[in-house]
């Protein structure tokens, strides 16, 4: 993940720009741009540890020192705003020497645990060492030893020896989580990171400290020793944990997800995501429906589709009014569009309901109360027909529903299954990802891919249509919802000839105003992190 | 895009280009040998000196010092496995035949070690990259043994205990060149990557059974 | 009693029962005993002969108790090994075709034996009498089927074995096998053309395609055999080259090419591999037999002209059959000599040789033969 330009560094009107000479070449930057960002934007490659584009600049690591003409001493570029006619040198012998010496300081007592350090392969210290130093240690004495494996919070383990005292983690707690859990203690060689008196690192954004830590001092208990970073393949996607829709990368290897990390999007989540969202990957492969089920038996797709179509057709032939569909706020816009097209346009279904996870806690940092990633999309695609689960319960009790087609098993039964007398239905077809009581009650179950196995888009609470990408192969025989629905449609006499998610997306975009202007994005080839540079 | 084709003129006369005379000549050579040995075999006085066959297992060829044999896992001074589950070897292994599941230890000294360490000797292509990649001198291929034939595939997957059973204590400093390298004045910091006191093939690390005895005199060392 | 007479009658000479039974005996003998038997021994002979050619010892260990016989029982050990080895089928292989392929490779190799005459005709009812050639009223051909299409039958059947190789390659779900299968099909098809042309010129000379008739036209004396004469020697050379290419043996073993792709049977093990293996050697046996038939006087025993007029028929038949066996055996030995002397061609060289050298030569050969016949008439 490359450091993105700070928000506001986009080209601005000429009056607000300054001209700075970096290594002999004049460049124009907006006023107020930080000198480090400016240099790196034009390819000067100034190294740094403590600076983070999403945090304040304390200038403690002294790694980004550059020469500015007229200044008696080298200046920390992360702490200096650009000024007109500034002349900066980032590659003089003196600057390189200082850079090397600063690295040597940082490495003086560093334990060099790389073989067992989770950060190895994506460690900023490793990268800078190879880029700028590459020398053997000149340390004669015994290294200062500090505590290793310190449990400082629910999700996090600290290795004080590896810490290079950059204070990024402290700033994340202070500035992002607004929970000052971490502090520095002692001085000089013995300075250590530790928890603030009486606190532990337990805020809902604590794992961001692991991401920002340029070294392996903070490690996630969940990811610890699970997989070497260089083996992981990053797939850009969107967190399915709540309506905020934080942009993430899914880090997977050999068809297993190992972690989710935030991806920069200044308009949504900036550099961060919540801890809860990070663990949404855990359920991806849990209690999955891996094969179509018909009448309680695992069957072939063809058989299940035939049974589902026959069941629906029997009711449809009597009257489309007896058929209802349930849209899920967990499904992608593409799946929802395919269902809407089948149910509303082809079959003439009138009754539509929306289901999803229950509301939960929220804060005003990132987390939304709505725990579904695509409520906005489901509401927009369902349109005026959509009714609530309470209405579904009422219709079921009244017996006005004879057949029900459900896309997504999540939350349909609500808190009390007794309110949903499903046994009154002739036909219950569920497109489901995970097993639950609804799936057990269904006549036909069609297995769906999980979000991490699907290509598609989610609409977050701000109305932004964001792309998710498949990071894993589908579990078992599962298919994406739009594909399963296309097969079903063909058996119901409707023509829905979708062969790719992109086709569905394009059709949906042309149809639904809320998707107008959305972009499917380019195909992204899987890249192993070992080829993607340091993430620190 | 035109593919560049370079036509190489074949040298030689028509006779050479026809191959047939050369083929006949070659077959003449093999036929002569056949007749000579056939007659020798039948009459029972075949010239034994030009037989190149090594009659394994009665005779064995002497392996070179750097022969890559069955893997083994080296031990720490206290007999624990030296491997720190750094995953370098499975990363570099071109055959994907090393499976390691790391674990944390309660032992304060060792943070990470392999809970499971398996090498599938059937998949191994004996490239030696694992031993090359190991930063801890934990995995070696210097046993001088072949992977044993087995009746079941599963038996060819060697587990940690099996691999450790061949291991010996390594004299390399755990962790490589550490802070104390100047305590060994004879080792100069040349700036080259080498371990302080026990490079990979240093005499003191080579186990007794394959101590090199100089180059073998002939290709065959007859067994007693 | 009446019934018994009828049955007995139908087994008298010239009746369907007799014809059927004699054919069955010939099939069992040639296709199930002689062919596979010699092929099995060839598997050992190949290794033994190559070792002698290369100053090695070769397989000499296998024994049954004290019976060692230079390790000849290695072929039994091999058969046993093939039988008890794991029968491995790749998960994604096409199960049916995967099982069918070895059969398709083995069966044609056996079936081609049908047209090969392997001895002088028996004279039924006069086995112990002296029956001069051509005077027998109740002749039983030592040939399974006397077909007028003769050699064409050989072509038709032997080209079927390309299915074995190609299907094996395709059904294994392995890219190397696939490549081997493709190589095998392209190679076999290319060389069939040359082979056909070589036979065409022999057809011009003999005026028949029936192998029995071809043998009859060749005399006892080696200089009366088909191989002599400019056009026929060329035909022999072309046929031999193409036949080796058809059997996919070195120097034409590109479909297998051990150091590069292993070939179409890379996924086969145990008995199924054994079938490919045996099929290859049976092909050698019967292609040798065919060449002996066309070019080397078939079952004619050299230097013993007029033997039929001196010994009882049964002895004559056995002697000629023995002569045929010896010729075939020596010819297979010659094929092994070639296999262990020449290095493998490259794929493009193979195609070049087939299409740019051998094919023009074989066409020219047909023309020369035709001209020669026209001239000598
Ligand atoms: S923090 Fe970086 S340099 Fe330090 S031990 Fe870990 S990987 Fe190595
Ligand atoms: S733990 Fe990491 S982020 Fe925190 S101060 Fe140390 S090096 Fe910086
Ligand atoms: S705030 Fe919501 S979308 Fe963002 S990471 Fe947390 S759960 Fe996921
Ligand atoms: S020798 Fe090569 S193939 Fe075998 S385990 Fe080591 S790295 Fe893997
Ligand atoms: S490279 Fe060495 S230390 Fe690392 S996992 Fe392999 S054997 Fe263990
Ligand atoms: S695998 Fe390698 S070493 Fe073994 S026979 Fe083939 S080429 Fe030779």
C-alpha cells in the first residue's frame, strides 16, 4: 500500500502554489504541503519512520532530514511546510551520511529478530536498512535488553526491544481512537513504549497501531505466527462489517484469509478501520452451505434448480401475488439487481421484504449502527415495494404468502423465529451462504459465495458504490447470487443471460440512479506482498 | 511480429549430411562391443576390467562431500529443535514439500518454534535450497543418506521427531553474528556474510560419518 | 449318435468347425503366446543387449531359486512388479478414456499379427507323409487370416494405436502427457505416409498385398528375397525407418522423451503402464515379423531348397516355422541394436526428416520401381 498524498495536496489554483527546487528540479506544490510528502511525490524517496500521512508530525525519528538552502542544519522534512523558492537537497553526501547514521542509531539496540518477527518482509526498518545502510553493526557492547512478548491489550502483543520509539501508535490512540492508552516511559537507551497507567490497549481501533508500527514491535495476536507476510496476496475490497464500508485489503494465501487491513480512502475511512471489522473474515468459511440442498438432501445444482423452479412455478401459475422475495442488505448490488429483475420484471412479484443483521453499537469515528454493508443498495434496488420483516411476519401469519424466495439467510428469522411461521409456505427457496435455522427450514437451498469470494459492489451509508473483489475461490459448489439467479430464471422461462458480475453491474448501473457514475474498476492481478514493498 | 530465424548452414560433405554412413559406423561400434561381450559371456572369459557397472549394494560409489541427502533438523545445546519456524525454507522450497506450523512457547527464551515440521521426501527435488535459506543452521542435508523407500506414501513424510533424530548440536551461534562477535578475535569482520564460528561446511560441524577423505581414487570403492 | 456324427462332421477339413477351431488355435498361439511371450523376453533382452553393447553387466540378478539363466527371469519380476504396484489414476483424469487408452495401445499391436504367415502350410491328413510343395489338397495356412487387402489391414489396424497414445495423453490431465500425446499423433501420422509409399513399391513388385502370396513369391535362396534390388532395398530402408517411428522408439521416441516430458503415459503405473510397455514390444515383434515377411523371405529357410520333397510335412512345417522365429528374433535384435546406437531426434528434425527427406525419397522410390518393372517386362 503506497502512502497516498495527503488530502488537499491535489493541484490547487496557481495563487495557492509555491515553487520548490528538489534536487535541482523545480516543482510546484500547493501551499502548506508538507516537505516530506512534496519530496516523495516527485520521486526523491526520503525515508521516514515516525511520519504518517494520517497523523500529526512529531519529528522524532530524524530519518527524514534533508538539506534546505539557507538553513544552518538539516531540517526534518516531515515537520517543514514547503515555502516558495525553497531549495531542497535530498541526496547529497551529507544527507546520505546523516541518513545512515540515524539508521545506525535506530539499529543500535535493535534485536534483529527478523526470522521470527511477524513484520519481516513488510518491515520499514528492514527496507530502509537495505536501501540506505547495508553495513554490519559496529556495536561492541551488549545490546540493551527490554521486555519481549508484553501483553498490552486484548488483541496486541508488544515487543519493546523491536520498538524504535516512533510514537505512531501513541498518536493513533490519541488522534484516531481518542483513547490515550499508550505512552513512552524512561529515557535514552532505556526508553520504552508502555501502556498509560491504569489503562490497556483495548480501544475499538487498537489494531491500527499494528498497521502503523513501522517495525514488528506491535503484533496482532490473531495474525501472530500465522503466516509470513510475504506469502500473502492482497486483494482490494470493502469491509462487510457495517454500513460505513471501510476500504480494505484482504490478505490471503492458498485460499485462506489471514487478515484484513485498511486501504486508504480519504472519503470513507482514511487510513483506518475498526477492530471488529478486521475479524469479519473469520466467518467466511464457517458453517458454509457448500452444496445445493433439496428436500434435506445434498443434490446437484441442476436438480436443486429444477426443484426450486418447479416449486415457484406451481405457485406463480396460480397467482404471482402468492410469491414474496426477501432482499438481503448483506448481498451485493449485483445479486440484488439480478433478484429484482427476476422477481419484479419477469415474474411480476409484488411482495418484497428486506432483511439483514440487527443494529448494533456505533461511534462517531467509523463504526455505524447498521451492521450491513449494503442496506443503501438493497433499499434503492427494492424501491417502494420494500417492506419490513414485521410485514413479512404479518403476511406469513395471514397466509397470504405461499412461496418465498430468499436471497441471503442473514437475519430473516429475526430474534424470535416463532414470529415467522415458515411452515405455512408451500415453497421456500433460500440462496444462502451459511447454515442457520432458515436454511434448515428451506425446501431448496442454493449455496452462495461469501463476500470474500464474490466480485461485486456494496453501497455504503454515504451512498458510495464501492467495489469488492473475490480473494478466495468459491467454497464447495457455491455460486455468486446473480449466477444462481440467472440459472433459476432460465428455468422459470425468463431470460437473464449474465455470464459475468460486470455485466450485471453495467445493467444495474444503467437502471438504478444511485449507481450512476459508479465504476467497476480495472481487473487486478493478484500480487504477493513480497513484491509489493513495505507496508509500514 | 516477425520471429527471427537464423539458418545455420550445416557443415560437411554429403556423406556427413546424409548421416547414414555415420549411423552405420556407430552401429558397427556397438555391434562389435556386443559381439565381444556376448562371446565373452558365453565362453565365460569376458574381460572384467572394462565393465563400468557398480554392483550396488555390494559395491557403493563414494559420495562427494557436498552430497545432498536426507534432511535433518539440528539441535540446540539443550536438545531442543534449533528451528525457529521462520518459514524461510517453505518459502524457498520449489517443490512445496515443507510444512511448518509454528507455535508460541511459554519458555521465555524461545519465542517461536515449529509445532509441526514435515518434509515430504517424495516431493522433495533435493535442490538444497532449504538448507541454503535457513538463517539458523537448523536444517541440513548432510546426512549422506538417501530417502528410504516406503510402502506407503505417508511414510515418506518425515515429521519433526524423525528429522531431529538425525540431528546433532550445531556449533553455530544461535542467531548468527551477534553483538559479541569481537570476542572471537580470529574472525575478522570482512563485511561478507559468514557465520562467526562455524561456516556451513566447517570441519567441526560435519558429522563423523561423512568426513571427507580426499577425492576417491576410482569411481568404485568395493565393499568388504 | 447321429448328433455326434454331425458335430464330428462339422469339424472335418473344410467345414466351418474346422476352420474356426484352427483359426482359434492360431490366434491363441500367435497373439497370446508367441507375440507377448517374445515381447516379454525382449524387455529383458533390450536391457541385456544394451548392457553388452555398452560394456555393462545388465540385469543379471533375477532368479527362481537356483535357476538364473543370465537373469532372463527379470521379465517375470517385472510382470509381478507391474501387478502389485499402485494403480494410480489422477483425480482429474477422464476415468473411462484413461482406462481405455492402454487397451487401445495394446490391442492393435496384437491384431496386426492376423495377416502374418508364420510357416509353410500344413497338409491336413497327410502330416506324416512327404508332401511336395503345391500338391496338397487339404492345406491349412499357418496364417490367421488370408486377406487380399493384407498389408492394408496392417496399416488400418496399426494406425489405430495412435488413439491409444493420444487418448492417454489427453485423458491424463497432465500437460506433459498431453504434449506427449500430441507428439505421438503427429509423428505416427507423418510416418505412416512414408510407410505406405514404401509398401506401395513392394506392391508393384509383388503384384499382391497378401503377405502369404508375397512369401510364396520369394524363394529359398536369400538372393531371391524381397530385399534385393535397388528399389526394394530402398523400400526396406524406408519401411524400417517408418516402422521404428511408428513404434515410437529411439531415435524416434520424442513422444516419450524421458528427459523432457516423460510422455503420454506419464500418469500411468502398474498394470496399465505394463500394457503400454508390452504393447510397444509386441509392436516391435510384429513389425519385425512383417518386414521379415515382405523383405526377408518370410518362413523360407535359406539354403534348403527342396526340403519339402524330403521330410514329412509336419517336420517341414516345424522347420519353416522355426526359421521364421529365428528370423523374427534376429530382426528384433537388430531393432534393439538401432535403438541403443542412435541418439534421439529433435521434434522439428523428426518432422523435417519425415516430410522433407523420407517422403520425397519414398515417392521417387515408387516411380523408380514402376519404371524398373516397366523396363524389365
Ligand atoms: S522489526 Fe523489522 S528489523 Fe526488526 S526484527 Fe522485525 S523485521 Fe527485523
Ligand atoms: S511500538 Fe511501533 S509504532 Fe509504537 S512507538 Fe514503537 S515502533 Fe513506533
Ligand atoms: S467501521 Fe464498519 S466498515 Fe469500517 S472496519 Fe469497522 S465494521 Fe468494517
Ligand atoms: S531440498 Fe529443495 S525441494 Fe527438498 S525440501 Fe529442500 S528446498 Fe524443498
Ligand atoms: S529456514 Fe531454518 S529456521 Fe527457518 S523454518 Fe526452515 S529450518 Fe526452521
Ligand atoms: S529426475 Fe533428474 S536426476 Fe533423476 S533421473 Fe531425472 S534427470 Fe536424472
